[in-house]
C-alpha cells in the first residue's frame, strides 16, 4: 500500500548542501584562449598575405612557425590556468562544505 505524498508548505528545513566547484573557466583563461585562437587565425591568413604581396616566402615561413608556437603556448597556458582554477575551487568547496577534518572536537567526520 502506498501512502499519499504530503504537499510542501515551505517551512520544512532544507537539507544541508555542500558548495560545488565551479567548472567555468576564469576570465584570464578565456582571454588567453581567445589570444590563442587569434594567433591561429593569423596563421591561417598567411597565404592571403603572400598573395597580396605583403609577405615573402621566407617571411611567411618564419611568421608561420612563430605563430604556431605562440598559439600552442597560449593554449597550454589557458588550459593550465583553468586546471589550477578548478583545483583551487574544489579545495575551497571541500574545506568549506564538508565539516570534516581535525578541529577542536577531534578528527573525523
């Protein structure tokens, strides 16, 4: 036999919630990622610059290698900043929300 569900009145206590770690990348990581995308787009525009006569073949080769290295470094930097941000937020959420650890009353949960 099933029992009827009683309606919520709004005065029931809410269960304690633990803060969750944010997964969104920080602004500095977004900016670095955008700069990496811009460097990649500039690398893709090199053939147009050669056709327009702005670059020579040797200049284009040097610029291409430089832009590829800069784009890769910026992408790695953006991912590293995002990872560090998530790690810090997860640690803060764990410390703030768990109530576990060594305190005045002893160790344990």
